[in-house]
C-alpha cells in the first residue's frame, strides 16, 4: 500500500521498447486520434488487457456468482459505449485499443464536427471551450459514456463558439446566394 497522495501508474510500458512495427502502429494511432504522447495509447492498451484478463477469468467458471460478475462487466463496458448491450462475454476478447480511444472526449468532439482536426479538438477541450450538459470538461481523456454524446457542445461563454457561429452563418449566406 502506497501513499494516498501518490497515485499509481495507470499503464504498462511495452515489453520491448524498440519494435519497429509497434512504433509505426502507435504513430498512426497518435496521428489519427490527435494524442499528445504514447503514454495515452499505453493507458488504453492496459485497459484492454485488463478487460480481456477479466473476461478470460470469467469464461473459466460457470457458477451463479460468476454470472453476476459477467453481467456487471458487460454492463460496465456497454455503459462506457465500448460494447453493445446485447454483447456476450466472448466479445470482450475482441476489444481493441481503437475501441477505447474512440470513446475519449477529444475524439468525440472531433467526430461531432466541433473541430476541424483531432489536435484542434484536444486544444478546445484543454482550454475549456467544450462542455457537457453546460459543465466544462477540460480532460481530453474523459471517457464519454453512451448517451452523453448529444450533450457535448461548446461552453456558452466560450469565444470560440461565437466565432464558429459567425463563421457558419457567413458560409450559409454564401451558399444561399
């Protein structure tokens, strides 16, 4: 047991640091999702391995208590938006790092069209321009739960939201003329 103010590392580093194929794959993910560093990929990978380990453990048993744990794990992943609600335990073994990265606030902001690039989405989130249900969220790694996507938008007093509204209004006038 460590000190309560010193949190543990939430990721595992790759076993072999200089694997060219892994580095190329990580670089593609960093560009696609606009990540700051590889640590964010490693966090997602550690999460995927944790879910897979738990699923393999539960697949080995068949008691009633294990059935309750199965429902809890599948329910957790479906609330996170990583799996469908009618998924089976075997589907957890097919989860990839990209499934986890797609649920980050940064990615959802980009996919909703609130930013032009994934890096710009990260900047909007970090600088406090993005809100969920009117509340600022300044963590790009926030996991957006299923059903929360519709409540994401610009913070009402954000200067960026006013500029984008003016830009969109100008473009709509040009298209109608």
